[in-house]
C-alpha cells in the first residue's frame, strides 16, 4: 500500500518551544547572555540533516566531530578530509544502520573510533542532576558537546528512539535546546530538561538497556601516527575475546619454560583473522606534475611514520617474533589490509585515488619520481603488526605466567618503559583504543573506563 508523502510535521508545543519562535529567540538571547550557548555556534556551523531515516546517530556524530575540528585523517571527496555519515561504518555496517538503526553503545564506539574522547552515561548510572551539571558545563564551552539518546514520545512527537546534539541550555527556565538532525521532520526546539531526562530514562528494546547521554570532546593525547585499532567487522569480536580472555587463560593453563615457547603458544592460538585487529595507515600524497615530490609537512609526517616502523623493528621482541616463523594465515590476513594513497594534482584537478596492499614482508616504496632524492618509506610488515599487538595488550595479561623467571623476562620484552618516546606514545594510544573498544563490545559497559596502566 502506498504511503502518502509528508512535508515536515507540526512541532507539538507545549512541551517544546520552537527555536525560531519569539519565545524561542528570547530563550536563545537570554542563554547567550548567560554564557550557556558557547557550543551552539560551532555546532550550527556544521549542522546537517540526517541523510537516511535511521541515520540520526551517524548524523549527530558527524556534526559534533566536525564542530570539534577533528581531522578524520582520510579523504571524504576530492582532496578534502571531512566527516560524513558514509564514513562512520567501523562499528556497524551502513546497510545494517540503514535498516535497523544504531544502538547507544555503537554510537559511543563510532565516536571513539573516529578519534574523539567520549564519556557516556546511561540513565540507570546517572541522575537528572548529573545531566544538568554536564550540560551546563558543555554549553559553556566550545570544547565539549553533548549528544542525547531519547524517546520522542515524551515530547508528544511521532517516532521512537532518537539521537541529536544539544545546542545550549537556559538556566532560568531549565530548558535544553535540541538541534534535531531530522530537520525534515521537526525544527530545533527547546524542551524542559526534566522531560528530556525522562525521555532518556527509557529502555531501548533492541538492547534491553536504558538510553542516556554522551559527552564528546577532542582527545588530549596525540592521535596515532601509523597504527590504529579496528572493530569494523566480525573479526573484532574474536580478537577482543582473544585479548581479554583467551591469552590470559592460556598463560594460566600452560607452563612454558622459556619465552620462545610462550610466544609460540600465544601466536599459535591467534584467531585466523588476527591481522585485521591492528590496521596500518600510510597516507601517500604527491603532486601529479611529473616530478614534484612531497611538501615539507608531508615529508615530516612520513618520516615520523618511518621512524615508528624502525623503532618497532629495533625492539628485541620484534627479532624474537621474526624468528618464530609465525603461522602463514596471519601473514595472509594482514596482506589484505589497505593503505589509502591520495594522489593530489595541481590546483583543483583531482587524480584518481590509489589503494596499495600492504606487503607481507618488509619492503620499501619510493614516493617521488625516480630522479628524486626523497627517502623511501618502509611499509609495516605482519611481523611489525604482531609485535605491536603484543606490546599493546594490557600489562595485566601476563600476570598469569607461573614461571617467575619466564614472567620477568617476558615482561621486560613487552614493557613500554624502555621504548623510545615516539613508539611509547603510539603503543599507549593503541592500548587506550583497545581498552575503549573492548568496553563497547558489551552494551552494558558504557561508563568512563578505569585509568590504564602505563
């Protein structure tokens, strides 16, 4: 049966107050004067309409990430790097989101995968007073934005669960400004904060967990230079289980009498798709004029990446792993990883993008013309990735080794204390990613993670 088309809906008022109405403008002016609209301008500068009926979570993340000026580190279109809903597919395939929507935990996971720092609060682990305090702080800052997960029914609106950024707060009337990303349906509107809390304090039938809110800000630590953790497919679940459960249990059940045997057993128990956990990102850019090479900034960035690779290979752990001749399936899995190669031409002319497969063994690739003196960049190998994985695992993983001599020797191999500063920062960044993503694997695990051991 054909459904009649719709052009917007009438916003139920009350309880909402339309942003563009005289009353809505008065609330805006007073909140602006009170200093609780600071985040509004960066949000509205990047505000967008969700491109699919079920993309409210993706649109909310894209708006906030762009408002925070977080560089996605990869192209959107042409030479431009910019967050778009179509790029937010690492935690849930877009076709699944398009047909089923997205859960609170997956939205948190997506924001973290995209490089943001996220604190999330489900309604059963927070109060309306917490919401008020966090919103007042975020609304008074340009460095933090709040995304709400709520049920529309509490505002007498049609539809069910929904995500949208909160654009400001009016302390005098205790009202929040919802920047509804479904602009084809309802305009931005003010709602009583207590009613917004009630709309958050509802259960998502898909997960059985309450809705809530999340605070999204920029990472205080530097982003990854070369390696990143991916949870983009089913391989993440098996690898998360291996990292959190299998490896520690294996060490408790087995009793290796030397480090080589211990490593052999660890590597031998890896899932077949282990290489998909740690991704390597090498962005290649050059001018397509027949001879020009990388800019000074790009040369410096690639030099840092090459330095990280070399520092991995300088570790004693790398040399031991290399000698083990680990399973062929790991090498094969890793060769499927892709490096994005962006070829940028003069002016606005854009050459085709380039996808280069990572080699199974260490190799070199010259990024300029044959006559160039630019140094070659070494691509990470599977041995690099496995070494990094062992360094990234939480130090507590190795507590189950029963032989104290073997434990001490192995812990010295995987310790970050003696690593060069550049590699140490890379490992701690990856460990933080792994910690966050493992927590997001369970929908119930959505509180601020405990501090990591160095």
